[in-house]
C-alpha cells in the first residue's frame, strides 16, 4: 500500500502538519480531520505510487543495459517503450509533487492555525432608573384633599 512507502515529500508533510506521516494517516481517519490533511495525504499516496513506478522503470532499464546481458537481445522497440513508460511515470510524479506542494503552501502550520476563540458571555444591562423629578411645592399642595 502506498501509505507504507516513503515519498520524496514526506519531510514537507511532517513540517507543515507537525507529525510523522503514519500519525498523519491516523489523524486523517478521525471525524474532525482537516480537509487539507485528507487532500494532502491522498496526493501523497498517489505520489508514492508514481515514484515507485519511476524506480521500477529505472531498474528495468538498468537491467536491460547491464554489461552482462546479451547485446543480441537488446531491441530498439523495448528501449523506446521503456523511454515512454519512464516519461509517463516522471510526468505523473512531477504533477503530484506540484499539486501536493500547492496544498502544503496553502496550509498554515498547526501553531498558526486558528484556534476557537473564547468570548465572554455578554449580559444585557439597563441604565439605572431615573430619579424622580423634584416636585414643585404648589403641585404637592394641590393634590391634598
């Protein structure tokens, strides 16, 4: 599985998300995993797979070109096919590296990520009641029976 294979961008993932790759896969399986982490790990898996293909083609070409091999068995068609296969694998690798790099550039490191803001609970307060207006002396007498 590609999550078990190393990729050339594992160090970058670890720097951005603050944990080793196996721990990142574990964290991504949780309900509250950041979407950027899931995207980054998905691209990382594809990158690891394409890098494995590059290595396989390279090893295949090296085996065909081994000085101990019979030169009579070497064919231009086989070498052309290997060159096309290698070119496709390298293009795929470069594409995934670029895409993953873009995701990593847009993600803030954990220390800079927004944390929930705690706010004080606000209470509605009313202004104190107004003091009664002083009564005039004549108005107070008029009310008496």
